[in-house]
């Protein structure tokens, strides 16, 4: 069964909201051990920033794994093609000169 993008997002957001409370409590308990003294407001703000990053990361990874699943089902070379496209796009604007392909 395929999970929709919307349900992927709902699952990710739910997971991160629960994690937000755990993260803030952890910060309150752990930061003083390392000599970091923050107010509750600062902990909540830091937790909010980490939460936004976590939602984006979780959603992107879920979609990546869904794309890998679909590609691997389409053909035996589907996964290899998907990975090739993903990594070849990371080479940047100077890739042609650097790799000697143009």
C-alpha cells in the first residue's frame, strides 16, 4: 500500500510535535550539565527551530524512501537510475569542466 504525500506529512508532523516536548525537557535537563543556562522561553524557541528543521528532514526522507520503493518496483535498474540522478545533480555548476565532459 502506498502512503500519500499528505499522510507522510501528517505522520512526520505528529512525530515531531511529540518529539518537541521531549526535546525541550531534555534541553532543560542536559544544558546545565554542559554549563549552558537558558530560560524556558529560550528553550521553547530553540525547540521550535529544531522542530521546523526536523519536520522538513523527516518529510524529505520519507518521500525519498517512497521514491526508492517505487523505482525499485518499476525495474531492476530503477533504484540505480534514481540514485544516479540524485547524486549527479549534486556535482554543481562546474561539474562539466571538472569532470571533463564539456
